[in-house]
């Protein structure tokens, strides 16, 4: 399925050459027990993602989109199938091993930002580095760099309630970037923002993509998905289409 | 290792943010712990006080003194075995001292005969009843546990001659001669006039039962003159080395049997008593008080702990989404566990410090206003109450914290 005529702004976007394999998923299924009922959230999904790809995952609710996202983010493990992350089999890892992978390899961006309300921007961005065991001075340096990368160098001591929605999401993006992860996994990153601010955030993703980041955006909005270079559509627990966007 | 340290400081940071953000709730929860800690530590000060009072009382008996008497210092069921024991007489003391002198490397130093009688005394218009009149020899100075505050004890000559001189216990001196020196005054003991030559320093009450200060020491010879020579005595035997009390007691037993000319098959017709006997008898009482008291006050702490557990459950529930976020960012199970444990422990520690401060205030207040109540605040109490606070926090925070650490990040992130 090809996207409808893209807006003018997107016409001259260069697609960067993809690099090494990051994610390799093969025959992944996921079953949930809901009371007596068994739900097949994923029914055998095949997906490879390379470094410096910009990917959108779409699908109606119940399509398995969220399940796939949780799987990609190593928040959950498949019932069956193979999942290699940077060549490491993560399908059978236990909680703490997965936490380790999430900490080093994955930067999360949530729809509701999920910032710690009582901590300032700097401390919020430092959080993954604390769990990585980095020293306070190195932490501060990295967090400051990440914050200035998203244009918030002058807001480091603001608490989330002193920041606008767009600024909060940028703090969250800085937090996602701070560990130099292999992928940025964004779940409806503009869902809680007005369209203008949403566009700003998508422009920031574009900038990060240009810097060489690998970005996966999960969304149900075509306008948002169109920013990506590749759109994966799910339906009924299977990949319906996987197409390049031009 | 460094990671654990960073996680620790992060946990404390969160804990104090959390406590400040929910100040009212934290104060109410801490109140439960405060009450618990105050109850437990007050009980601790009371037990301390009882212990110290007990030790002081025992010290009045003398740590290095063995008491030879007809009766043992314990309740006897077979009183008929004791009632016919021959009395202890002054000659026994003399014989015993001769044996001690002729024994090479004897562990015993000296045996001093002591007689005691209750009597009323007066001086001028002031009458005082229930005073213990102690009669002894000049060797009494070697076994007396009180210091001599003023004057002196009677000497050899006075003792042997049965001079009518006396040394007053401090409360006797205070009552009979309020606000004026007792030395050289005259005390009337059952119609006989005794001149005061010394006053003993204050010793206090023995286990709160009777006062060691409520006594008058006179020469035994004077006592015998007026109360009869067949007066029942006890021998107080000073031991050279108080660390060898048991061996000394054995030596004394053998010596006393010689003094009393007992046959080998005969049972001792005397008892050797020492402060340890009291200890053995009172230790179970003391630990009974301690166990019962700590159990009852422990209940208050238990209620406080339930409060902590409850509030930690609430805290985990409220912050489910935050837990999800932290897990997504790489927090491991034990990181989350630690975070909530530290939160619970922090509230308990705050409660513990406040409770301890209150107890300290109460203990000082009691000592000022009600000196008769035994309270004693000690350094170990600080340590113990802090340890108790931390343990309470860990125990009561553990279940909710474990629950938090085991949350599925997917479920936690979706929680609203």
C-alpha cells in the first residue's frame, strides 16, 4: 500500500542508507490468557530493522501493534519465535536481563511523556544513566549534551509542570537519547500534543534520523507515519504490509 | 558496586521527595512509629533503670563480701532443716580469723562479726523508729561499703571497751540533726546515750525495700552490753580477690566446718550467702518484667509497622506508572525493591529519631520530677531504637516493595 500524495514538505527527504542489522524477528507469536479465553495477539511476525532506519508501525486497535511494540522494546517476551537484538537472543531473557537491554539499547518515548513530576529536566534525563551506574559528573555531562541536542539547554532546572507539552516531550526524547541507544522507540509521541507542537516533535525526529539514529514510531495517525521512511502495517496479529515511503 | 551506590542515593532522594510531597500522610504514618518507639524505648529506660538500681543495691552488699549466716538468702521449703542450726557467735569469728591467718595463701582476708537490731532512737524531741542498729568490731571499716562522709569509725580501743560511740547512716543524721552537724551530738538508743563520731555517705535504698542509710553503727561490745551477749550474729568475710569468689567460698565453707567442729558426714549447719544469690533469685523476675514490658510495648510498634506497610502499598499503587517508566528505562527488580524499602525505612527512621527525642525528654522529666521511678537513658538505647526503626521499615516495607519490584512493566506502563 502506498501513501497518498505526500505533502510538499516531505518530497525532498533523503532516505539514508540502512546499516547493520539491529532487530531480527522471526515467527514471533504471543498468546494472552484473558480469563478462559486465549487471545492471539501476534500470529507469526517476521520483521528486520537495520541501523539508521526510520520506521512507523501502524494498525488499528487489536491488531497486535502494542504487543509488537512491547516486544520490540524488550518489555515483553514472545510466546514462541525468535527475537535477536544486535545478534543477542532476547526471546528467553528474564526480567533483569531485559532491563539491562532496555537500559543500554532502547530509548523510550511515551505518549504521556512519563517524566518524574518532582524532578527537574536534568535529573529526568539522568535517570537511565543512574541505572547504568554512571558517575554523577559523567551523568551530568551526558544529560546536558542530550538536553541541548533537543534545544532545551536553558530549561535544565525546570520541573515538568513548568514546561509546555512540547518541551516535556523533548525532555523525554533527550532521556531516550542519553544512553546512545540502538533504537528510539516512540509510542504515539504526538498523541498528547496539538498538531503544531506535534510537527515540531516530528521535525526533531527527522533531525535525529539525520544524525544517524534508528527510530521506530508506533502510531495510528497517517500524518505522523508519513514522516517515516518505511511503514509496517499490522492486522489481526500479522504484518499486512511493509513498504518504503518516498 | 558503584551502580548500587548510585541507586541507593537515588532511592534516598526519591524517598525524601516523596515524604515532602505527602507531608501530612508521612507525618501521620510516622506518628504510629513514633508512638511505638517511644513505648519501646521508655520501657528500655525503665529496664535500664531497674538494672542499674539492682546493681547499685548489690554493690551495697559488697562484691567481695561473703555472709555467713544461719539462713540462706532464698526461700527455703525445708525450714526445719535450718531452724535448729546453732547460732553464730563472736567466738566463731575469732576462730575463723585464726584459721585464716594460719592458712598459707588464704583467699580470705578477714571475718567480721556483725549484729543487727531494729530499734527506735531519739535526739532531743526528734524520735526516729525502725532504725537498724549495727554492732561490729573495728574491722567493720574493712567491710563497710559506704564511704564515711564525716568523722571516723570507732577504733580498736573504743570497740573493745564497748564505748558508747556511734556512726550514723546519712538519713538518720539528716532526720535527727536537720541542718546542723551531727558530730559530737548525742543519740539516745533505748535509753543509752551514744556520742556521734561519724556519719556515713548516702547509699540509697536496697531494691527499694529498705534504706541502707537508715542505720547506726555502734561497737558490738556496747550492743552486747545492753541487748545481751547471746545476740545472733552474722559473719561478713572479706575476700582478697573478688574474681575468685567461688574458690573463696569453698575455702570459707571448709574453715567454717572446722570452726563449728562438724563431722565429715554432717551437713553444713550454716549458710554462706553472697550477692550472687540475690542475682540468681531476681534475674528471672527482672527478665520477666523485661519480656512482658517489651511485648506489650512491642504491640504499639507493631501497629506502627502496619501503618507503614499500608502506606507503602498505597505509594506503590499510586506510582505504578512511574514504576513502569523506571523499569522501561532500565531499573532492575532490586532497584525498585530498594527504592520502596528505603522509602519505608526513611519514614521509620524519622519516626525513630522523633520518638527517641521524646523518650529522652520524658526520661529527663521523670528523673527531675519523680526521682523514685527508675529510668536510665543509655547510648545503647539510641543504637537499639535506630536498629528497631530500620528493621521495622524493612519488615513492613518488604511485601509492598516486593510487589512493586515484580510488576510487569507492560501492565505498569498502561496503569492510569
